[in-house]
C-alpha cells in the first residue's frame, strides 16, 4: 500500500527505511517514529452486549438447523479445500463438529500457496505460524544433516546416542547460562516433568499468573500431593502477587511463582523488575515457561530476562533471577521437543523424576533430529542475533503503522506477535475471515483463551517475512478493520483515501 506524505513529520512516520541483507554481516533495518496509542481497549455498552448475544443466538440456531435439516440448508462452501476455509464463519466459541476448522496443510512458512474452489492459486501471507526466528525452513546444510540423522541414527532414542544428547543439553544450558538442562519429547512434557518434580518432595504452594499456559496448570495438577496448593494472581499484577505471597508467607516449605516469558495472547512479558524486588523480600522460586520467548525476544534470543534488561538499562535485573526455565523447541528451532534448565540445587529433583518416568515407560526422549537441529541453530549466534533484530524492528514498525490508523494492538514493543483488538468474539471471527480475502492468514482468539469481550486476531511475525510481506500484512489489517468499522473515524477515512490513491496509482 503506498504511503501518502503529509509533510516532513508524516513522511518520517510512514516511511520504511530498509537495507536488504546482502552478506553475512548485513542487517535489515526498519525505522519509524511510533505514535502514541491508547493502552486500554474500549468497553462494550449494554446495547453492544445485547446485540452480540442476539447475533450468537442466531448463528447457533442456524448451525443447529443445518445439522438437523441438511437437505433444507445451504451447506458450508469451502473456498480453499487445502486450508478448510469456509465461506461462512460460525459461532467462534465452539468447534461445531469441524465446521470452524481452518487447517493449513504443509510447512508453516511465511507465505503459502492456497488453491480456491475455482482453481485459482493465490499466495497468502502466513501470520499463523510460530516460526519467529525463521528456522522452520531448512537450508541445504541443515537438510543434509537431517537426512543423515534419518539414515544413520535412532529416530527417538536419546539413550542410544548419549554423546549427542549430552551435546544438546550442554548447548542449551550454556546458551541460557544454566547449571543443567534436560530435554523432553514435547514442550508440554517439560511442564509435566518440572512441576511434579518440584512439588512432590515438600509442602509446596505454587502461585501462578492466571494467564499461564494450560500445560503449566496441567503439570501442577499432575503432582497431586495432598500437602501442596495452587493459587493464581491477576495477569502481570504485582500487587495481587504480593497479596498472595503475604497470604502464604511462613506456611509452606517452598513457594514457587510461575510465569511465562512471553504471553502469546497478550504479547507482553512479566514485570521482572518488580518481581525481583518481591523475590528478595519473600525468597520464592521463580519458574518461567519460555515457550514463546526463547529465540524470539532479547538481543541474542535468551528470552524475557534479556529482553527486560535490553529495554530497562536503568533498572536491570540479575542474570540468575529465574531459577527454572521450561520451553518448547518447536517454536524456537523447528524441532519437536522440550527442555528444562535451571540452577544446580534443582537438578537432582528433575533428574530423579525423569529417570523414574523412563523406568515406568512414560518418559520418552528427544528425537535425534531435534538434538542435531538444536546444536545447529545455537551454533550460529550471529545469524540468530541478526534475525531477531529484524524481527523486533518489524514488530515496532507494524505496531506504529497500525496505531496510525487507530487500530489497537495489545502487548509490548518488539514482541513478535500482534494481537489486534476486536472486542466482540464474532468480530474476531469476521476479521480473520475478511483479512483472508486480502491474502492474510491470521487466527481469531476468543473466550475462554481471552476474556469474553476482549476478542482479538493474533498476527505472528517471522524473521523470514519479507518487506513486501510486511506491507501486505499491514494493508490487509487496515482494510479489514476499515470494512468492519474497527478503525477510528480518522483511520477509516485515511484507509479509504489510501485505497483510492492506490487504485489511481495503478492506472
């Protein structure tokens, strides 16, 4: 979408200054002056709530009628068989027996070719992937290594290749500055191991951010010791966390505070500065799930702690603030598996629990190809840093551009996901549908993943998105938001003017 100039200041705001990567040391640069934007989303009125309830009731009735009278109702029309993209969206809070399914079959790369029913193949920007650092697509050297693994090594028996397993553990521990690291077969598995291992041998209370991932809560429940307890505190609310800490102070042998390094639905990081102060006062164990922050934020990809210190030079926290880290390797390096890393005093408990699980036949090991991929990615620090610098600049640019049109985006600057606020849950489904028509794939997020009236469409950025992809992405979100009235009046007017300008320019 061409950007109109309104004088020197506007030109500075709306121009992308990009230097393409031409050699190993070159770096993509996107610069912009970020306008101010509202930090709170508007609240729905009573009329909005009534209208939304009526709309959802109508859709539920239509879906129910189609199911009991399929011969009397127009069926869902697949615009794109390979992506299960339906012409009609349905009530977004339920799966409705597959009718709300949108599955992209194939590699989850920055762009995808999708065939519509009329046979037309269109290339769309894929903003649904977690390929933050851009390692999903193997280069020739990586592909050769993976092929060698498949031909020469056991597929998923780390004990058969102890040197390779040890190398992967050492690489991850060294990268994170941890005393130890153990791997699991999945990212979920890392929390299934860590929480029971830490909670089963003492009177323990876990105080978790209420927005923590389901795998963390499942890990807590799996521990099932009668002398342990789970409490929650409001998302990133330090005052509520301290209230909980005061409540349990002196009553338990061990207090664990559980957070995520980057919350994917909110695109924000925990307030580590305030948590550092509380940790000094209450001496709790800080456990952080870095599933979305490992190799996605921070100058070198070391997660939320590095990101915090990068952005708070006058209020830095110590490098050993986090006691235990869990993470998935699927988002970070493009391999199936998880990891647990931390301080030496917790190693015995983690190792014992993993050993017991393997003896019981329930502790699957990391695949050999993932171990090789881990070592290969972590062995390229310059490439990682360059990609993450581009990713952070891309995020800041997108946020600034969308804010210019009055489009509210949740989260912190430089994080790789852009949760675009829609409010009503049906609007999240509609915006996801509309931007697909503008050649952008983006996921609608509604309750129970987020509060009912805080629906959003989440856009995930990748370091492999090209400059053209970024322009298409912004263009699709602005046009889709304008179509649904999700921009402010100034934003809608500006979008209309730019659309007219674009049409005139193409003539």
